[in-house]
C-alpha cells in the first residue's frame, strides 16, 4: 500500500527513441535498400531546408549536441537511456520514434517517424514503419517492464496490410500504435474503411495515438509563427473525426490519445462539443447526432487520454474540466523542448501545490492503466529513483492542499455541474 510520503512512480507518456538513420538498413526489407540509399542521400538537403525555414537553429543545434553528447546516446543505447531515465526519476516510458528532434539524425526510413502522414508512398511508408517497429521491438525487449513501444502504423494504406501490422507489432511486444495526424488526400478518419483497424486496435488492446510533428509546412513559407500556431492542432483533429463519426460508440474498447500537443485546448473544445450534443441554442437547427449515444465528455472519460508533455500550470488549473485521469504527463526525453535533463526541477515548479493523490495519477498511475504497465514490477524501481512529495515541495498537510482546490473540484465541468465559470486559480 502506498504511503503519502512514498516516492512517486513516474511514467513518461511521451519519450523518443530511434537508431541513427543509416543503421536501420538491417531491419528494412532488401527490396527497399535502393530507395533507402536515395532517402539517405537527401539528408543534407532536408536539413538545409529546415534551417532555411527556421525550424532548425544552427547555433542552438551546435550547443545542444555539444552540451548533451553523452545523454543523447540514450536515444538508442539502452544502458545510457536507463541512466538518463533514472536521473530524471522516471521509472517507465512510452517510446515514440525520432530520438533526434534537432537534426533528424535518427529519422525512421522514408520519414515515417514524427512526420508520418497520409501523403507518403504507401509501399515505402509501410516498409519504413516495419523497419522501425522491428528495431523497436528488440529495443524494448531488453527491459520490457520499463518500456511501452509505440509501433508506427501508416493507417491510410491497404487495410489488410495495416491490420496485419497491428497483430505483428503486438506479437513482437509493442504496446501502442501511432497513426498519421494528417490524412492529406486519403480518406478521413470518419470513413468506415478504417473500422477493421479500430477493431484490431481494440482487440489487441493497443491504444491508438497521434503525435505532433506533421503539418502542411509547404503552405507556411518561412512564416514560422504559422507553423507553431498549428502544429498542435493537427494531432488533435482526428479526435473529433473519430468521436462524431461514432467510432468510439462502435468500438468501446478503442483507446485514443493525443501526444505532445498539450491539453490547454481540450476544456473549451469539450465544452463546445458537449453543448452541441446537449441541444445548446446554437445547435438547435442541426439534426440529432445519431452516431452518438452519450455526450462527448463521456466518451472522453471512457476512451480518450492526452499525453500532455511538459504539462503546464495553466493546464493543471483546468484539470477538473479535462479530467484528472485523462492527463498523462511526459518528459519528451531526449528532445530539447522537453524537461530532460532537469525533470526533477520542472516537476517541483509545476506540481508543488497539486494534491499528492492527483499528482500520482497524472505522473504515472493513469499511464500505467492506459498502456498496460505492471506497477508491481515497477514499484521497487520507483522507490529507488522516484522523487518524493517533499522533494517536489508538496506540504505534509494535504488536507489544506485539498481544501485550496475544493471550489475548482466542485465546479468541475461547469457546463454540466451548473456552477459559474471558474477562475483559473493559478498563474500560467
């Protein structure tokens, strides 16, 4: 039984791993080796284009690699990775692709990592995904209790192939599925052609996740502000496509998450969708939403989660609208926009006045349930590396902490509870 002062079991719902790109060759079907050579030959041009568009900062890149050379090897070196996770107090992690988010030096073949999108050549896309998934299965198998590997799934391809890859990935030891956040010119996710895919994901108990990265960059020119304003919108978009099309109703075992896109956008989106469903004045002229049998917020609580990387104070202030159990913290290791290598300090600044019981859910226990981690196996490790509530600056008097949040908790989803719209309560 957990005592109030026990160290936290921390599970990062968003970390990244990947081989240096050229080392994927042994995992790639030989029929695609010539295509892979062409892909490797275009790396310098891609890097130059990223620099020109402002997505890559030359001076920052040089300093980042110089200052973190040893730790960055943890992107693919297991021993180094465990050292870095332990240092951050992280007992377990959900592993997405692309360890290098600065130079794209660990890009999966044919760009099917965080840039996974519906406009990729379906043959190359599936080949690159399988290569990464094969390597990732080996990687997580070294310490399976600490890693949940996220298989790449180019879901806009041939349905039979996609379903087969889901089962193959599960049999190899992977535990979740990353689909493109953008389908571009392919069928949107409300299309029934995807139902076998959602059914297979539910059957195998593999959560389906989108992740920020893909965006229509060709539309932005060198206007970086447009890119950063939209990059977290694209991964969120599949949520309402799946919800309003009834996919969650038809597949109640399907779990869906949005990674590294924050959760600041969710309260207003949920408020808006619930009000439409419940017959708000602005939606009265619309036909009934026949595909849904319950309000959107009920599907959210039953089947949706947010891997809220670098969870912000403002987002925690809205946690009773979002749902405490729907927020899964992530460190984003080893990306520079994440909390590594200063995670412990980040946690103290962010969670110092959050109740311990809720902190335990957000930092690890909710992720354990979504991604199937064995908390009993992780408990000894958490006792060794996890920070304590005291180390996060959380006071012993938890009754006072709970009382300070009582009004926000009572108000909750104000559009359902009938309370007035709450003040945020904490600074952003």
